[in-house]
C-alpha cells in the first residue's frame, strides 16, 4: 500500500511538472538570421524574463569588477584597455543587424589582470577579457575581434537565458518533488546565472551560433573573419597539454574549424565592403 501511494505521488508530480514546463515556455527568435543564417527557434521560460536576467547580470558584474578593482586587478594596462574597448565599440556598432534593441544596451568592457586565458559576456552586454588572453596568445586585432564577437553573440542570442530557463524548469520539478518527498528545492536566479556563465559548458549548438554570428559581427566591423580560425587554433594550443580555462566551457571538436571556414568565407564580401 505504501509503495503504491509513493509511486502514484511520483506519477502525479511528473504530470504536474510537465504541465508547468509546457505552459511556462515559449518559442522565440531572439535575433534575425543575418548572413550566416541563424534560424533556430529558442524556448524561454516565463519564469526567466530578459529584464530580470539582465538586472541580475548587472548586479553580479558590478560586484565582480568592484572586487577586481579592490585587488588592483582592473584595467591596469591602459594600452590593453584602449585597444580592447576600441575593437569592442566597432563590434557594438554592428549589433543592430541581429537585434536593433541591443544598440541601447548598457555595454561595458573591462580588462581583468589575470593570467587566465579567458573572456566572457553576460546578459545585457557586460563583458570582461583577461590579460592572460592578450599576453599569452598575442592576438592580432582581427583575432581579438573574433573572440569578443563570439562572446557578444552569446549575449545577443540570450544563450544564458536559454540555459537558465532549462535549469529553472528542472528546478520546478525539484520544488514539486520537495513538497512530496522532502527533497531540497531549486536554487535562485542569481545562482543559476552564475552556474551557466562560469560552470556549465556551452552546448554545441550555442557554440556554433556564437562562432557564426561572431565572424559576421567581425566582418561587418572591418575585421578579417578568417582570423577566427587562427584564434581558436591558438586557444587550443595554449598551455601545452592542458586547455585554457576559456575552453573548459567552450567545447571545440575538430569539425569546428571546418564550420568556421565556411562561415568566414560566407561573410568575406561583408568584410571587403567594410574595408572600402
């Protein structure tokens, strides 16, 4: 009798979770397709609004940059800061091709004095690039545009929101199960954002979209899109047998280079036009 009741509860819980997840997610297209053809529809949970996630990102970003400043690790090399921000601004000028509303985002870029080979962009355009990437890889401006454009693309496509939606949907299940079984509930939005930004790996689909959109942003900004190929080659070889922290959350199978080559060739006319 006890076993039958327990399994009935779990069955009803599963049905309830399925209903909540189905009712709470909507199919959206966060960006236009661009020349590289980003057509995939995304599913976002109504529990995770764009505005709420951007506010949380801004709060976390301010705290992280404040901590870096307190440790004397924020924007310590003026030449690096000036160079990175100049490249970033040229890329920002092109975001309207994919989503006009992103022109009004409060974009922000800082250089963190860390030996890590790393860079990231949070929801709403809050960015950081680590000095280790510049010092160890010795990237050209074209290569820097490739990595910055790639990270910006993740924000434009709201990949973090998509991942948080998935995590929160799973959290609904945990919360309901908690009510039935006494198991722990789901984490809050801030914890989920931290997890998807700095712990969980990006999916292959997200990486392909960021690669393709990143090379188009670079090309439209007047940077050679083929530099994305040499940049990722440098990334993979950095640190000898141990991949850099940047790649620990950015899977890079062999087929990635082939896809980058195709995308770069597709946007070469945009690059040639931008150079005129």
